[in-house]
């Protein structure tokens, strides 16, 4: 077994104290997540000095950690710009008006879950789903009196359902590639858990939605629709930027050029449909976000958002979280623990369970969904081959316990993005994002079920 500069007892102690430090700081004392992560980095740096890691090593570890998040951070910045121009050009207001036309309060929450699941599956990106129709649904829900945390839970559940079953999803492709499994074999196996989890989640949201039966004030809704019609350009032409996202997704064009293209097309549409934006005002809106002046307080509050600056809270937290992750990975603290797990595995079911728990643990410690797939996948793939466990079991475990759990972590990339984009903290929407709980639990129960069947036979 490989020798590590950090031994097993130290690795276990460090990980437990780090989790307690971050969890108690954020949940117990309501300390800002940035400060909690910064304290954790300071604690880990002290340990690194104690173990005589050089400052050059520590410096490079921090750089390695942050470098892995450059592309996601650029995407966050572009999404901030996209949100502001989509509101200004009328794309998001048009989605809201269309939604109100077919609105049923009783079925609003389950509809949000299903539609976000369909869109997420079509575009293969939970972030795109949340930052586009997710914002529209959140606005609609707030205007008809539905708890924003519940609406956010349905949006997140649907978006990550779509992300987990889409052949266009980056995390789906990553899980299949790391596990050396054909993409469509992986998806076929993933559907065995994702579809039942979706059905159970739909049932939950249906029950939750029934609480709001009869609360729709049609006069208020008509007033909101009139406000949107009077202050924004509402037409199917304004849906072109959204259509571009779908087309680019199916063409497998990367996220950054896709977002840039949608922003550019939105700005061109603004030039023809909105005469009240000067060049300087447009630039300021892209930087600081759209500010609504309709005179309707509810509408103005909901549609005054977006802009590059709105993503800086998220980007700064991600930098800190990835820096912490870089130290944990480069100091081989995570690897030391994973190697120890590998040594005590004596059955295929324990192997699958430990793989999934490793993904969940890495999500909690590092907050990076790609690493939650890559590290356990690379660590345990040979063990799967040795015990002749189908590699589709590995890919499904990584998929079901990796990216889907990430939005439940307040300092995770997805959790930070959702809070920054929708304005609802992870702690608030966490109880309602039920798909993200159900899928990993159901995935392991399916594995146990197959164990019992094999024993009977």
C-alpha cells in the first residue's frame, strides 16, 4: 500500500474536524460561508506547516484546486449577464406571461418539477435550466403566494433529474467515461433508479401543491400580466435566445460559446425592440443587473436581478472552496482515506456502498461535483474489475451520489450557484429538494434488492 505523508488517523481526524468546523460555523452560528471556509483553510494550512509541507507545495496545491473551477466560474459570470439581458429583452417576462396563461395553483409545484426535468434533460445542464425557466417559475410562484423555498426545491429537483438522465450532460458523460462504460449502457442502468426517484418526487410535490388549492387571486394575476405586457416586449420572438440554448445543446456546442451567442442575440433583439436602453445603460445592466421600474412592487422585486456583479458572491465562495479542496487532494488526505476503504472491502455491496459514500463525502468536503465522480471512480474501478462487479454499477453509483448531492452542500459549486441565482439559501431549499435525497438512497436500495434476489436464486 502507498505510503502517505499524512497517516490514516490524521486524515480521519482532519476530515471530521473540518466538517464540524464548517457545519457548526454555518448552521450553528450563522457565520457567512466564506468565513467558515476561510477558517477551514487556515486550520489546514497550520496542519500543513506542522507536517513540514513546503510553502511552494502549499501554493501549488491552492492553485491546482482553484484552476479546476475556472470554466465553471466563467460560466457563472456569463449566466449573470444572460439573466439581466433576458429580462431586459423580454424572454423571462414572456415565459412568465405564458405560464400564467396555463396556470393551475394546485398543480403548479409538480408542474415546475416536471418541466424543469424535461428542459434539463433536453439541454443537459442543470445550471442553464435553473438560471432560465427556473427564475421564471420562482417569480410566478412568489406572485401567487407559494413558498419560494418550496418552488426552489422543485426547480432544483427537476433540473438535476434532467441533468442525471441526459446524454448531453457533462456529469453523465464523465461518470460513464471514468467507469469505462458505454454512455447509453450507463443511461439504461441509471434509468432504473432515476425514474422511480422521479415518480416518488412527483408524488411529494403533488401533495405539497395541494396545500395551495384555491389561493389564486385572478384579479392580482391579471394585474401582474398587464404590468408585464405594458413594460416588456412579450412575444414568441423574445423566445429566440432560449431556442438558441436548446439548439446549441443538441449540437453539443460548449457552454461558454452557447451563452455568449444567446447574450449577443438578446442584445440584437433589444436594439430592435427596446429603444430606451443606451449603450452605456446596457453595459451597466450587464455588469450590475437589470433594475425593474414597472411601479408594481412585486414585479420590480422579482425582475431586478442578474448581472456579472450578482455572481461575485458565488464566484468568491467557489474560489475558497476549491482552494480548500486543492489542499485536501494535493496533500493526499482524501486519497489516503479512499485507499484505506479499498483495503477493507470484502463484498460487492460494500464496494458499491463505500463508492457512493465516498462521492457524498467528497461533495461535503470539497464541494466539487466533478471531483466527487473522478476521485472515487479512479480509486475503486480496479476493485470493481477484481470482484467482477459490472462497471455500470460503478457509473450509476457515481452518477446517483455525485452530482445530484452537490446542490445540497451550502459551499458546493451547485449550492452556491443556486443560492446566488435564485436568491434562496441552500439551508432554506434543502428540505424540499427531495429528488437529491431519494436518488442516492434508492440507488443503494436497488443494489441491496439485487443482493437478496441473488441469494434466493
